[in-house]
């Protein structure tokens, strides 16, 4: 799967299947600080990811 990490502006390619939560754990990313997009659709942490998916990990920005 192709994974784009917005915060680091980098793309990694992984040859595995896992859940979105497992992906974040492997990459050392806190799930509360990002939004996950798989194939142009927002997903939840329990979503299964396959080798053919394109995933974007987008930073959550808040202000006040």
C-alpha cells in the first residue's frame, strides 16, 4: 500500500495488510492527531487496509 504522511511530507510503500490502527502504531503516529483517508474516503481505525490501497495520513489542525 502507498502511504502519504502529510506532516512529514513523505510517502512510504508497505507490502502488507493491516488495520488503520495497526498502521499508525507501526509508524509511531498518535491516532488522535490525524485523519485517515483511504482511496479518497475518510476511514475509521478499525478499517482493513490492503496492499492495493492508497492511504493519506492528514494532520488535524485546530485553533481558537
